[in-house]
C-alpha cells in the first residue's frame, strides 16, 4: 500500500507534459488515483520522450507553434503512442480526456497553456491527434522512440493529424480566411478557429 502512495506522489510532482500549465487538474489526479502504476510509467516514458520533442522543436522540423500548430500536433501524436506501447490504450485515452477536461478548468481560471488560454477547438484538436497517436502506438509496440518519432512525422506530413489554419504572420484564421483577434475571445470557451489537415 505504501508503494501505491509513493507512485501517486511521484505522478503529482512530475511534469506530465511539455506545457507549463501549473498543477495537475482534479481529473488527472483522479486518473492517477485509479491507475497509480500506469501513472509512474507515464512519468518514466515522458522523460525519455521529451528530448525527442525538444529536438523537433529546436530544429523547426514541422513548425515552432507549441499551441495549435504542427509542433503541438506532434507532441500529442508522439507522446500518446509512446505511452500506449507500455500501457493499455484505454487507460491512456482516459488520461488524454482527463487532461482536456483540466484545460477547461484552466480556461475558467485564466491559466495559459504556452502563451494562450485553452479553448474548445484546441481540445478537439488534441483529442483527434491523441487518437492518431494511439493507433500508431498499437501498430508499433516494439518500435524504438527514434523510429517512432520518424513515423509520427511522416503521418503528420501525410495530413493524418490536424492543426489550426494561420496566415503568414502566425495569426489564427477562421474557415473563411478571416483573421481571429484573440483579445475578442478572452472570456469565451469557443473560438472560431479552423482545423485543417497537417499536410496543408
């Protein structure tokens, strides 16, 4: 029993994702309480995955947008299969859902993800890319992380993940091509961004 509490504690103090979003939400904590040993595995796998993510970020292999861009899509589509190689997909799917529920609480408390408040379509994007990651993980149980990273990049370049439409200045666009002024949506959970395939 003592070991279970140690595992839960380790999960709470670890950084589960690359975002500086503060403490874990109650939904993520509930997941950890239900799956303490999976939580410990997530922590260990995360540490192994992060250098690969950081490499892609620094080299600008996809883009440099940590929120809503192809780099954001890569984070979800890479970390999820890495987790799913060692943990049942249904458990990891629940963790992804718990994280997105926590994002709504962040929005209500005005806590930013990288530079921006969470919004409803960002959660849709993340959950979509999580599912692609789980599929990749289920099909590549024995693939090492370096090759897994390359597989994910291929899938993103093929357009199998999604991200948000932007103009050349990095401004979000709606699906009609109009510029979205984020300051107009500070108190709104829904922002009319436009999800597009990642080969655009």
